[in-house]
């Protein structure tokens, strides 16, 4: 067994440290294609830090959450959400409602964190005026929602 281990270690040392690499391996470009979905995104970065008390906190604990918002249609999203204070207030209030309905333990789980993010995204798109229609989606005529996704910039439970 010791001879096998020494032989394996010697082979690894030779392969990674001693052997000469051919010119073809050094020049060869990696076989990687950039996915189309990684194109430039319009991202709104000016969301406020929100301080929210979880359901079981009794005022002693809090969650700090902040989003970056990726937009499919920045014109509509900004006109309907940012420039209309009543919709902006409604959207921020929904965030507070979502997170304050969970306990600290639930807010630490990735499942609840992702479900909350998705429900906020759906509600914000609804506030802007976009509605999901399964019939239009089946026909391929459903326009993408104005808000593409939300990215957590901060998510701290203290």
C-alpha cells in the first residue's frame, strides 16, 4: 500500500510540476462561450437600506435588506415606480410586510430568502402594471416583465 501511495504522489508531482507542456496546450483558447443571458443589464442601484423587525424579534433583533433591481424595460419601470411616490411607498411597504411575517430562524434559511425575493419581484411587477397571462405565454406573445430580477446587496440579520 505504501508503494502505491508513493507511486501516486510521484506521478502527481511529475504531471503538475516536472513535465513539459506542449506549445499547443499553452496557446489553445478555452472552449467557453459567453451565455446570451449575461449581456449588459440595466440595474437600478439606489434602493434604500430597509431595517425590518422579524415576527419574533420583540424589538431586539432586526433584518437589514437592500436590493439592486435589474430591469428589462428601464423606462417603464422608472416612470411607473420611481417617479410615482405612491407606488414607491406601496412597493417598500410590501417588502416590510413580507419579511416581518417570518421569524429570525425562517429568515436565515435560503428557501425563505428566495421565496421572499420572488414574491417581492412579482408584486413589484404587478404594481408597475404588468400582469402574467398564461394564454399569451403559450402563444409566445407575452412581453417580459419590466423588472427582470432582484439581487440582494445586503441581507443581514442581527
